[in-house]
């Protein structure tokens, strides 16, 4: 999947998307832009950033070399394509196996999560004390129309107890949303 497909997904969600020499950017918050694909290491120069700042935003975030401009931050990246359960710590692996005994994890159609996932969505937002950034139907319409998006879920019988939304761009995949029902944590 291309970065352009990811840009179109953000636009469907209602974000403003800007293309500069080094990356695509979207308005993650009012007056604040984030570069994507998120895993791309970039070094925008002051001219590029000045054009982006001028009238558009007050701040940006991007994945830069450690010696780059700005404040230090981090990204959690898994580069091992052979990553599997045995790579986890024994404690985490034990908890995961216990959970998998009870759940079926599979790729889901966005329409299924749109119908069955709202309770997990609302539980998560309540737990983390965050307002919903998108109207429910609008969000799932954007997901359904975007071929760079995958939805995976955990089902306990027929009940959807957790799901995630991931966006693929070039050689990477970004988990954009992770939701779970409080009763099944």
C-alpha cells in the first residue's frame, strides 16, 4: 500500500493532508501536524518546515534521527518479520496464551465491527478518559472505503471483546486504534 492511500484515508476521516518534500503530514490536532508514514525517518530542513508552519500549524511531530532538530521522543517498532509468541517474556506469553484459550482472533470486515464494536470502543474511551474524535458511522465509512486498512478482532463466542484498526503504508503497518471491553480485560 502506498503513502497516498494512507493520505486518502486521513482525508476521508476529515483531516487536512499536506505533502512536502520529505513526507505527507496530517493535522492530528488543531494547529499540529504529524508526518506519515510514521515509520519513515525524515530530516525536513528549515525551509520545508517554515512552509508547513506558515499559517498552517504551531507544531509538528516526525520520526527523525537522534541527532536531528527538536525534542527527543520515541517510536516502538518491530522490524523482525519472524516475530512470534516465543519472543515475548514468559509472563506476557502466559497471559496471552490464557486469553487465546478463550478467544478467537481473526481479521474482520469493517461493517462487522461497526455493528458489534461500539461497546468496546466506548469502554476504552471511558477508561482512558478521551473524547471520541470521530462520529462512529463516519469513521467506519472511511475504513470501509480504504483498501490500506485492516481490522482484527478477538471474539469470545459471538461477542466482539476487542479489536484493532491498522493502516498499511509501504513497508510498514501502523496500529491506529485498539479497543477492548472492560469486562474482558
